[in-house]
C-alpha cells in the first residue's frame, strides 16, 4: 500500500468533486490511501507538490483542477505554466498524475470530470500509480 496526495485547485466545486471522486476511487481500488489538500489555483499545484514531496510523507501525487478558457490570455499562462511545473517535477522523478483539465467550456469539463464518462481524475490517479511503479523499478 502506498500513500498518495491529491492536490486540488478548487475553483469549480462540482467539477473538482467529480475529479477527486474518480481519483480517490482508482487509488482505493488499488489498495492505496489518499489525502486531499486544496490550493488557491492551478499555478500553485506544482509548488504544493514540491513542498509535500520534501516531507517524505507521500509516495505519489494527483494534480486536480479545471482551467476554462476565458476572454483573456490568462488561460494560456495558467494552462501552460501549471503543466510545465508538474512536468518539471515528474522529470525529476516525482510520481504525478496530471488531472488538470484545460478546456474551452464547462460542458467539456463536465464530460471529462464525470467518473461515469471520461473519468480524467481516475486516469490521473492511474498515471501517478504507473509512474510510482516505474520509479520503484528504476531507483
């Protein structure tokens, strides 16, 4: 059994609840424990993972959030930089599943977040578990 931390950027409550439910179900089905913390936005997710990883408490991480395109360039910054931060940590060997949705509208987010549809929270948890397995194999 491993211990995972789900880090959520809580902005769209109903969408995040579905993403977390999918992630938690996948982790628990595999026999793992999961805690959840909340950060202000998607840009804070990589920093929270880096801080939590320094503690040695968790074996892997699932990043959860929803970024919906708006009328300004802010979407590109948040989507790109949160993904870049998560990827940088992953390249450094941190087992992270990226479940930060970057979508055009809420309807797209709903389909992707819903565990009975695309279940991107569950997919992110599966990715985190797969990377943890690889890390243990190669380190």
